[in-house]
């Protein structure tokens, strides 16, 4: 469903995955240039007691994931020390593939069928969770707690949990955030185990709405009755034998971002409630969380969806263009947030039944490759009773699964083209390396050893094909089909005891006399790295214990080269990083250029739009199918300069194509997932400029784009 046309907001609207924002049923119904993306900033500054739960799962109480590794938090980290694996019902509920779709498909019999296949074919590879998504309930009991649909789940949820546990599986269930109006009733419904509390105490007097579909009343957690209600729901789930809870429609995110859609108090309440049950229940949040609250999600949950639904809501389960491909961009800003106890959730892994997918075999492999290298939960949404041989091969490749379960999320060397190398440096000194061709035609993709900090040769293992490729030096190139991929382990011949080479060195800001740098933390070597030395033009200029530094005392309008060397506590040093060449601005710079300035021509759909938080109160929108050319961008000499891009993206992520000097760079920008199109963010991009006037064009001819506020060079 498209958003009605309106003023400024309409120029930025993006409807992704065929209306996925509306898809969830409430509980009742069912040398590539490196872009600095790590930290975008604002440009302007039945009532069952838990005692009935099975004894083995409830024997020890555990905290939900905590920022602290001590005490109960450590116990929960053990529960989710690795990304979970299993199966979920939503993809088969969401598709219109013949014989599937809607909550009518969601039945006890169908869940047991899928569980039987998991137990027979997949548990030996690590798959264990069976997650029942939206549509399992169709009413509420006398305490405002959801009740299972007696037609589709005639034996109830406790019976289903017992069935799954008997097979050695774990039981997952779904709830939407907020108080369902049907649960509220007339406000007089009592809350279980909370004398004096009624549903009227749980919400605000004006019954304001919340969640991603505005389908529930926002709960007021200033009233202790609200926590008591969430506790009662958690106790009910524990009584069912639930091991996993998905709370859906959470904001900020889920395409909502105002105060009424701030569900951080709900998430904290669920964290507390699940702890007090005495049962180990992991909590995941959905459907596309805002990175602005990443610390809250990490402290109170075990994972979060980083994007909208992967399902296409069409006659297949997914399509490549209708959300799968977007994950390569959407996950980047979240990479550093994943770790034991809490993982980035990329959504269902629908690669098992080719006839139902709408994907080529190459796309199916790439789909699973990305999930694996990002240590994302691996949960199939397929009809597992129809697994084809290729799908079973993908889902049960233990070498690829091991990459996922190792918990070292990969990052891209660069995303400025569709031919991309992603890598994770493992603590043992080896590398996980994935090559992706995201373009529409066959192309070569190359892993350059200099980008990976490999000095000399490396032994290469092909993980999909279970083959050793021998020793390789310098680089590894592969010709890949459209949307194809390969996955390797590189083990350097020489790494010894010295620290690993600092990787990903990039500029984050520049003045006429300084350049600020950042790089990835080194996690390899016989002893931990305790400092880094930065070299400018071959001279050591500063030392730091962190992974950022500012080099001062540089010459204006001059080319400079930077490298970084890691040093451990024993004084051993790494090989220098790959050199980064940058040119400082002129003595009068850097200079800001407003995108909406009158001298900048607009083409296609591009329009000037209002923007409360933007510089000058305006921005350029509708750059998907449009373009703005920022003219007269001055450079004192030929060189590579740092460009600060102030943009607006209320989506998960979008891509702006930046064209300068006849060359085009693809620049993915992190979004906020909250539909806020008046709050700019910024990132830094290295761009080649010629001496004198330059014209920089911004647009995207094939997809949605962010709005542009201004650039500063």
C-alpha cells in the first residue's frame, strides 16, 4: 500500500518488499575507495504456571543479554553464544504460492510436519528452533493474555511445546509490541497475579497507538501494573515451554520513530519479565530496528532485525530484487554490534526449495553466503517437506555453517562497485573471504592481499566445494555469474607471532592542516595489540591505544600518505597497513555546498523539499530516478579529497551514485528505519577531484536514493 502523496515526506517515501511494512498480523490475526560508514552522525550537531515447564530447560535462570559479561549475563551469553538455527513459519504464511499463505496455513499439524523434517535431516547440522510466528492466537483470556486458536491448535501451545521438546527441539513463539485493543476490552480486565491492576492501568488515558502498524495501545511503564502485565505474559510463555520469543513491530524502527512509537520501555520490561520466569528464553526484536538505539537493543535482547521482511509477498517466497539484495547494504552499520549474546538478524533463509523461491542457484548460494559470513541466525522459512537436493546441500554444508557459528561478522573492503570482497579476520590468523558479484552480468571479482593485510602467500580452501586450492600470492580472482559468490578460508603462510596488519584505514575528516583517520581493531597475534602508530609521509606522527587518530601539522592543499602499524605488549610490530593517499583542503577550506543551491541543475524526478533539520531548511529529494549536479566544487590541485555528505534516509539503507570526472561510485548510506525524513546524518567519502572547478552529480537511476542536504569538501 503506497503512502498518500503529500509535501516533503512524500518525496522520500519508499515502499519496500511489496508492502512489507503492513504485513505483520497482530497476535490475534496472524583499490576501491573506502566509505566511512561505521558511525553516521547527525549533521547538526490457558494459564500455565512456569513450574510446569520442562525441568531440563528451566533448571537454571539466566539473564537476557547484557552489556556486562558477568553473572546472569554470562549465563545468557552461553544460551546465545552462537547465532541460533532452525525454522520459522512466517515465509509460508506470507506467500501466495499455491497451497500456502495466510494464518489458515498456520496449524499445529503443519508445524509438526516441519519439526519432523528438522529433527530427521537438520538437527545434526545445528538446526533446533521451531518458531511459530503471527496468527497462532485468536483471543484473550480473563487476564488479557493471548489464547491459542482452538481450531488450528486444538491441543494448545503447551502440548506443541512438549512435542517439540520430545524431539530435542526448541519452541519459539511470537507477540506484537503494545497492548492489543481486544485485550484492553473496556479497561476493567484484571491482570494476573497483580491485585488491583486492570487493563486501564496499562495504557495512557488517550489510548494512543504504537507499533509498526499502529495496531496496539502504547503501554505506560510509569505504572507498575504494566510490568506486572508483561510478567504475566512471560510466565504464560514459560508455562508453554517457550524457549524463544519474537516481539514484533518494535520502534524506533519498523517505519516509526516518534515518541508514541518508542518501545524501548517495552523491551526493557520484556528483558526483566523473561528473567523472572526462571526459564532460559531468548528474546529477539523485529521488524527493522533503528540503529539509533543499538545500545538498548544489545543490553536487553539477544538479537534484532536490521531490515524489513525478506519475503516478497508474491507468488514465491522471495525475489532477489525485492529485499534479498538490500541486505548487503543494510547490515553494514550493524556489523560491530553483533557478538555473543546478541546477533544481527537478517531474516529467514529461504534457499531450500528452488521451485518456491524465485531465485537462481547462484542467488541461493549468495543468500546463504552473506547470512553465514555475517553470523546471522540461520532459520529456514521453506516448506522443509519439499527440500530439493541443492537446497539440502546448501543448508547442510557444515564448513559454511561453521563460519556462521564462529561469530566473526565480515565486513566489505569496499562497496563502491557491485564486485565486492568481504572478509573477517579470525583470531587464529586465518581469514574468511567472500567474493560477490552483485551485478546483472558475469564479472571478475578479486580479493587483493594488500586489502587483507596478507604478506606473502596464503593457503586457500573453497568452503562451498570442499576443496583446497593450494597456495596463492598477491590476489585471488574469480569469474562469477550474475549475483554469484564464492566463499573461502585464507590461511597466510607467514603470520607468526607478530600482530595482524591494521585493516580498513580510512579518513573521517580533514582540515587544511589535519586529517582524522580510523581503522579496524586488530584481533590477531600472540598477544593483544596495545597501541597503534600512525605514519604520515613515512614519518611516525602519533600513537594511540584506540582505533582513531588525528594527524596535525600537515600542509594545506598538499598530498599526504598515511599508514598505521600495530604494536603488542612485547614490542612486536605488524606489517604497515595499505597506504592511504589523501589531499588536504586549501587554506580557506573545507567548503560547504548546499545541494539545493539555485545554480545546481536538477533532472528527472529530483525536487527541492523542505527539511526541518537540514542546513537552510531544505534538501534535494526524489533522487531515485533523478539527479542533482553540485557545480563549482573547487579543488586547489588534483588529488583525492574527503567529502562529507549530509544526507537524509529514514529507510534501512539506500544507495546514492556519485559521479565525478566521468567515474561513478556507488555509495550506500546507513538509514534510521524510522521514517524520519527531517533529520540528516553524515558520512565521509573519498573522491577524486581535479584542480579548479568540479561538478559532482548525485542520483540513482535504478533504485531509491537518500535525500541530499549538502556536501563539504
